[in-house]
DNA sequence: CGCGATTTGTACGTATGTATT
DNA sequence: TAATACATACGTACAAATCGC
């Protein structure tokens, strides 16, 4: 972890909030109190507080203080960007990944539109089935730019592609745009998931970028509707 | 709109990005260039850039510059907190609201758990059907704290409750935690929406806070699955 | 390979404005 | 009115990453 002063203050405050040492509706220590306590400048304190505001844990009121929001639980991070492997480990679930298909294709007109890759871009197309506690819960359809994610193969795909991208290729992932919708599953994919007689799945479409702004991955993550939820915080204004 | 210096710089940069005057993968002007152009301190420039980073429009790389992400369209704000009225107006849709029921209740054990209001809290419970282009698309089930949202009635509910809360009661809304899931609609609500023979709906559960951190509203917004999508941006780390 | 120029990252200190109590 | 608390903004300094020569 980073050992910055603003992170110290951030972690200090976050611990107070998530462990309810200060209750929802109450105020965190004032900026001047925190500058004294941590022996830092006010800018540094404000930076830590700004992070908490962006996370939706607190809200500042001019002239009054910074208030803890009710329901400020750590579940806020569920919507976060993490790989299947990371998420499953964190929640101590028995999981495995089944590679259903692995091919190299080029974008045609339809696929270019859907993925926003240019026409005729060479892509890895991978279908992976995510099995949790012996049920096929998630179908991931990944498209990786062939020229960027060099040397991808089935063995890597069985483990963690993100791990390969970051630790072997030394590429840095900036973040992802996610679009969420509910759709009927395609006929050819129906038998890959353990669905009841309902054919609807929740689909998260991920557009994932490197730190230089280049799109390197488009993925559709198709979830059994009853095994899926997504959390976020939205500020007014 | 606020007339702050950092907002000027933010708006200047955002205009460049959304109108593709600088293309994805390219850099925005450096911090020192912007301080000269706007005649401000570096802190002020950095604040504007930080906002763009948080929105997922750009990504900064130490020592290199701030890069525009591909797909940096303004659709990023779809997930934003806005009332049905605001959203429909913005998109120029023909809409109307039908009040299906309006009652005053108290939380029992189940409802307290679901809404996170304390047991025996007095609430307004309102069911409203949102009709867009002559189809019943959304069913909103609102629970408002009776002691906070004083004087609510059917006429207000037919228009905009948020408008009443902010302009008449002079309360300030901080933001909302949103939890998204897909569920079977309740039998008694099935005929309120124009569903096909599928009984699944996308449900957004909203926990809405005032600026002092107090929960004043819990709402379940039930959407016809085929008329619904949700966008957000998630950063790595 | 090193060195300087550029660019972002962290941090400090100060001043002034505005809202709340 | 005075004290407190957050908001905006300026200026400075040094660190760390990147790039070109």
C-alpha cells in the first residue's frame, strides 16, 4: 500500500466510519483538528476528505462539518473493477473457470459497432464459464486486442488474464466503463449456464482502457439474474 | 452554474473532450500550459483535472501527461441521480405519472430490514406508474420519512417530489446509494406494468440521504427489463 | 549511459470568502 | 458580533517518472 500522508488520514477516517466508531449522522473531526492531529497542512486533510465524499461515505456542509451518511457500509465497492478470480478469493468461494472456446477473429461491421474496436481489428475471442459452488453462474465473452495483449493462450485464460496483462506484459489498466442491461440470452449460449426456464441474463458490458487511453478489452459478462447485484453511489449536483 | 475558476478550466477541458477537439489517446494541455492560459495556480488546474479523472474521461500518467480515454462520451452521466421528471424532460420524451396508491404506514419488521428505517417509523408509501410514449415502463414504490418530508400529498406526488423537497422544504439532498438487481415482480404488481409474458424486472433500490447524513427516502424503481440500462465508470486501484 | 527539460505527484503555508452557530 | 468550519485560490518546494539529446 501507498504510504502517503493523505492515505494515512483517509484510512484513519475510513476505519472510524466502517467500524461505526463515529455513527451515521454525526460529524468527523474538523479539518483544523485533523491538521493538528496528523501534523499536516489543511490541503492534505482536505484531499483525504474529498476521497471519502467521492465514495459516498460522507457529505460536507459549508460552515457545519462533514457528516457520515447512514448506510455507509463497505459494500460500496461491489461495483468495483476486479477480475472474477480476485472477487471469488475475496469472498472465499469455491470457484473454477471453464474455457468454452478460444479463437482469433477480426471485427466485422456488427462486432466493430458493438465493441467500438475499428473494423477489421484482430481480436482474441474467448468464452469462459465461471462456476461457483458447482453452478455455472457467469458466462464471460472477452474480446482482447491481439496486437496489445500479445501471447495470450488457453493456459493464461484458465488462470487470470489481468494478472498476465499487469505482471507479464507490464501494462497498466486505467479503468473501465460499464454498461448494465438485461437481455435474452442467445440461443447458442443458453445451455452454457445453469438457468431455470427463464432465459434472461444481466449483462455487464465492459470497455476496459490502458492508462494511455487505448481500449484493449471489450467483455460481456452474462450473469444469472438471481445471482447478481451491483452497487454504486451517486451524488446530487 | 457556479462561476469558479476550477469550473472554468473543467468546462474548457470537457468541451475539448466531448466534442473530440482532442482525440482519444492524445494528451490534454499540460498543467503548466493551463496555469499560463488561465492565469491561475497549479492547484486550481489540478482540481479541474482530478474531476475529469473521477468521471472516467481522462487518465494521468506520471511524467507523461493526461490522456483522453477512448469512448469518453457524455453518456457517462446516465447513471446519475435524477428524478423521472428531470430525465424525461432531458430526453424529450412524452411522459406522464399515474398515482396508483398513496398511504401512510409504519415500518414492520420486514419493511424495517428492507428500507433500513428503524422499526415503527411513520412513512408515506406511494406507488407511481411512469408512462412513457403510452407504455407503462416503470413502477416506483417510494417510502418517505413522514417526520422529515412534511405535508406531502397526491398533488405533489403527481408532479415532482424532489422539487418539493428542495424548493419548498428547503432540504438539501446529498446523494443516493443505489443497488441494482433483477427480480420476479410481485403478483399484485404484475398488471401495473406493460410486461410481455416475462415477469422479470430490473430493480434499482435507492437509499437517499440529506446533506446531514439522514436517510429520508427508500425507493424501489422497477423497470421493464428491455427499457433499462445503467452506466458507470470504475477506476483500477 | 547520463543529464537536463518537461510533466505529474505530494506537501506545506498563507490569505480571503462564506455559511453556521 | 465573534468563533468555528468549510470553500476557493495563490505560491512555493521538492520528489519521481518520462523523454530526447
